[in-house]
């Protein structure tokens, strides 16, 4: 093989190794963060409940922002700097999550939405006869 091709392959794998995924699951009661590498191995997990927010405060915009910020700081300690953010769940609070992660110093390369959408849904209930 040509030496130039080998160096190109090594550079491409180094770029991929520096990229990590942050899965953000937003529910009505909590916000869950999971940081993985490209193979799917979990490196960090964090939630707004773990950040000492209780009950209805967990989905508060300030709580979500601060949770994203703390997760970003933990990620930087593990040399995670380039991330792709993948959202699942409700639409509310996404901007706050991104602000928290961005303010911590982690650079966001890509934003994706993988919320499951029913294409036909469940079968409707049989009509009641009186």
C-alpha cells in the first residue's frame, strides 16, 4: 500500500475516535443523558435527578441547562470534546440542553432527532354498544 493512503486511513480513524455520542432522553418527569463512543460503549450517564433536582424541578429549563453543563464538564475530564447530540422524546427543553453542553466547552458537531413515531399506531378500541 502507498504510504499516503495509510496516513489518510490513520487520520480518518483518529477523527472517528475523537467523536462521541450524547443520547438525551427527555421525558415529562426527567432528563437522562448518556455519553457513548461510536461502538455504543457507555462512558458516562447523568440525569437531572442526579444533579440534586427533585420532583417537578427536574424538567425546569434552568435545571436542564445546569445538568447539561455538569455533564459537559465531566466529559471534558475524560477527554471528550467533539460530540453528536441525539434527542429522543419531548420537544421541550432541547435548546436548554444544547446551551448547557455548549457552555461547558464541548463542541457539538451534529444534532439528530430519533424520536420514535408511530406510523399506524395501535388498533382502536371496539365501539361500545348500549
